[in-house]
C-alpha cells in the first residue's frame, strides 16, 4: 500500500516536530529573558518611523506564536490534501515561517537585548 503523501512519512513528521520545538524554545527564551530586554521594542518595522513601531517586550513572542499557528494549520491542511506537490509546499512554508520568525526574534534581541 502506497503512503498517503508527504505528511505521512517520518521525515516530514520530524520537520514538523523540530519546527514546533524551535518555536516553543524561542517563546520560552523570550519569556525567560524579559529582564534583559527594554520595556519597549521595535517590532513592527512595516509602520512609519514613530512610536507605532514599538511594542511591549513580551510582544516579542508574537512572531514564533504566529509561526506555531502556521505550522498547525499547514499540518492540518497537509493531512487532508492528497496532492504531494501541495503537501511539499505547505511543508516548505512551515520551515520558512519558523526560520523567519526565529531570525526576526534573534535580530531584535541582539539589537536591543543585554546579555
């Protein structure tokens, strides 16, 4: 019997678990390192240069939280779909959202954090 698609093999399951672990690790690190962060951070770079770009330091956990939601939604959709190409695209989006959210948090932390 042939496998049901990309989301049913061990490699994709490992990728999903690693993405979930990385996002949870980044959220935990942000919450644990609150004392090393200023009260307001430049999080919303898409807004004009002003105080609108600033967010409370706990909001630095938003990018990985949104990435966690993306991982969950992509996993659910991938298990429903039977098209291997679309499953691979969803898996790639899972990897990309995790990588980009992690890079965003690390760049902001190293910009304003005090280790």
